[in-house]
C-alpha cells in the first residue's frame, strides 16, 4: 500500500509538469488570455492532465491514510504534500470559473515546488504521539492547509498582475522586490536540486559533538558540512570536513542546510540570468502581455475572500479546540500559534485595506505576495528552525 501511495504521488507530480507545458502552449495559441472564453485544445489537454494528476494525488492521500491508519498530515512530508494537493484542487475550481490558462502556468509550478520540497523530508510512516491521536488532527490540520492553499492562489494571481504592471525597462524598487520574489522561488528549486543530488549519491556524514549542556551527542549530515557542530568529530571516513565550527547554541546542521539552499539558489539564479540575459520577471512579461489586469485582480481578491474564513476555521478556531483537548489550554503562545495569528491578522488587514481603503490593483497584488511569503515562512522556518510543540521537524 505504501509503494502504491508513493507511485500515485510520483504520477501526479509528472502530470503536473506536463500540464504546465500545455498551459504554456494554451497561452501561445490564444490571442487574448485574460478574458473568460472557450478553452482551446492546449488548454483542454492541460486541465484534463491537471485533473487526472489531482485524482492520482488524492489516491496517494487515501492509500497512505489506509496504510498509516490515520490522516497523513502528521509530519512535514505529509502536511506539505497535502498542501500541494489542496493548492491544485483550489486552482482547478478557480480555473473552471475563470478559464484563464495563464493562472495554471503560474500556479502549477508553485504546487510542483511544494511537492518537490516535501520529498526532501523523511517519508516513513510512524505511530502518532498521544497529542496527535485525535479526530481533530484530521479536522484542524486539513482545514488549515486548505485555507492556506486557497490563499496561495491569490499569490499566483498577484504575481501575474505585478509581472505585467511593473515596468521592467528601468530599474526601481518595484523591479528589485519582484525579482527577490522570483529569487526565493529559484532558491527553493535550488534546494530541491541540491538535496536530491546528494540523496541520489547517498551522501552521509556522521559527527559527534558537544551540545550547550556539555553532553556528547551524535548527528548525521546528508549534505557536505560547510559548517560543522561545536567541537565536532567527523566519524565518516572520506566525508567532507567542515570549513567552520559553530558555537554550541547554533544548530549547525540546520545552518548548513540554509547555506546550501542559498548557495544553490544563487548559482541557479545567475545561470538563469545568463541564459535569459534579463531579469526573470522581464522574461515572463511576453506571456502576460494580453492578460486583463482587472480579471487577475478579481481572482486574487476572491481567493482571499474564500480562503480567509477557511483558514480562520482551521488554523484558529479548530486549533484552539484541539489545544484545549490536548494541552488543556486554548492558547499558549507556541511559535506555530503565534505565526498562525500573524498570518490571520495580515489577511484580515488585506481585506480591510481592500474594502475600506480602496487598495485595489498593484497594492492588493503586493499584499497577496507578502501574504504567501508569511505562509511559507510559517511552513518552513517555524517548522524547521523554531522549536515548539507544533514542530514537524522530527
């Protein structure tokens, strides 16, 4: 059952990749990509492939649930793949409303990156700790992820808006910040490529080191240790020796991963710039030249309008109920709880500024992009770097 589940996820991943190419073909074949209109052959094939891929990923979710005996959202691999699945599901619904192939060209790569990022983490099925042995695991986590996925659609629409609206013929703060957004996406891709490469090479390096309590502990690196642990001793013969030793208060393994991610992202970004000979945003502008800005602005706004109450239910209300059952308190200022609240407050401000202050168009698009950055910080940094009761980094 686990093997079948993994194969279904792999099939979904491949179908999403192929569908992205067909969405690109649909844009080339359309005279106008921004209006609600009949979908051409390329677009029809693209959405069919996307739907089949989504069904395959739902099959992955169901078969893994059967194999595990509980909803597969209990670790970082499971939660992130569910988030990717929910993102594709939300896109499919919105696509059938607006019939905009360009949205697929921007949304599916994000979902592909999310699923690829998830594959970097352990896939083993392990028994649930007592706090997770509750039906609220299914209700709270899946609803929160679904809300975040719908909100992520606003990011894709906002990005489309900014790529067309921001003048790429001259350097400005707008072009710089937009390029930083694309650099973040490229860095994620660089991390996936680097981690996959070392995983394929079966790279492992075991260290013993002294923690801040003075105890000797062991740790294993899956990427060459550019920075090593405090008073670390390399036990694996032939493995890369650290260039720098870190203090005991710093988690050297996590810092090493961050350094590799940024280094690979920088290399990949400059390779793309060398090939494209222009900023990434500027190279994408020909694809969005016929898009209706009012339409993508509407998609972005409606995504937040739908995603915000779903996120409120899952990440706050259902979370508080579960926290009361599991830990006998509704709120405890755990890092995950704090960042869920920050995310909620940000999107509440988004709707307030849009409805009361008239922040439409470019301002709304930038808010959608910033909101997605907050969601990803919550997913990556809070889970992996900041210790807390909700940490998935086991």
